[in-house]
C-alpha cells in the first residue's frame, strides 16, 4: 500500500505541475478531495496504526 500511495502522489504532483505550466488542462479542484479519499483509504487498510504509511 505504501508504494501504491507514493506512486499515486507522485502522479498527482506531476499532473499538477504540468497543469500549472499550461501543458495540460484539468480541473485543479479535484486534487484536494482525491487526496483526502486516498488518505482515508490508507488509514483504513493500515495495520491498526495511524502512521502505517
């Protein structure tokens, strides 16, 4: 799960950077809710610790 979350965050960061540079265009308001959902799922599947990443 740690690797999957890391890859997902890197992908979001790269997309955000490309959007800021004007190379691609997408709705930037999606990043916050998506990151909250990923953080919630990571907490649910972690091994009974809050810092299981």
